C-alpha cells in the first residue's frame, strides 16, 4: 500500500527530435583541445619525417655545405637529442 501511495502512473510520451540536442555536453575548454591535438600531430609528423629521412639527405648536405661527415652527423644527433630531451619523461 505504501508503494501505491507514493507512485503515480503517467503516460509515456514520444521524444521530439529537438529534445535530444538539449543533452549534448559542451567540452570545458570549448574544443580548444582538438586544436592542440592536431598541432601536436603535425609537429611530430614534420619532425619525425625529417629525422627519419636525414640519412637520405646527409650526402647532399655534406656536398652543399662542404663539410665532413661528422659535422653533418653532429647536427642530426643534436636535433634528435633536443627533440627527446624536450619531452616530459
């Protein structure tokens, strides 16, 4: 008897199409996180592409700058080192 007195019977109503948009959550940063994600992806794409392709262009750089192989290798080693040291590991 106690359960009957506190509950009411209601008819189910059909949801309108507009009502589903009332419950969309807005990101707390306004969506700026996606811009940061895309920027980080592009930066890593460019830097990793350069670092992995450096062996193919090292001979060209050696001839262009008229330097020895160790100098060209030093540049890429420093670039790799600074790239890895800049991470938050």
